[in-house]
């Protein structure tokens, strides 16, 4: 860890970064750390926390298309997304996956798989408002979840 940051930080691009940050807080319970807006209110840099993890966000260019729009424009991208699995996504550990699932569904997340038992614990998969894929997992070991959450 360096300067309060974990060793690995996912960096995601969004067509509408400010709206994505608001939605990620509402739907997935992430907490905002930083929001820097550039020209025309575009997100030049954003940071959100989930437990001890951090994600960084930005709107790199007015020409950027997120995964959802890319699938609308590309038959190949639609084919890649036919399965409910996380493709180029982020895994986040949570304390109560069932409650998290309900929160995300109520906020309009696209649910790719219901809460299910996996070898490591319980999990579900979802897409955010721009089509980025997420897996949320509750470990079988309560100590493991406690270490990942603040």
C-alpha cells in the first residue's frame, strides 16, 4: 500500500462519469473519495471506495462508448456478453451479499445471476448503468469478509 491506496486499483471509463459515481454510490454502496470535473462537467478523475478497495473512474473522451453502447453497436460485443459471467469486470467482497443484491436490484442494476452458492461463498453478478460487469461475493469465512470491509 502506498499513500492510502491499495497495490492494485481498477480504472474504469464511463461516458457520464459524474452520473456513474452517483449511481455506484446508490446501487452498490460505494463511497466517494474524490471527484474532479474538467471541461463541460466531464469527470477527469474520480475515486470510490468499497471496503479497503478503491476504484478510479474518468470520462476519457467525448467519443468514448461504454460496454453497453458498444454491445448496441457491435454484433461481436453482443455475442461476448451472451453469458452472465464477468467479462473484464471487478470482484468486490461484501459482508451481506443478499442485502447488497436487493439494494443493487432496487437501484436498477441489471442482474446477470441471482445470489448463488459458490465454492468460496455466496455471490451474484450485475451490470451497472453503462454495462460494466461486477461480481459481489460474501466469503464463507467471516474473518475474511471482516478484513476486506471497514
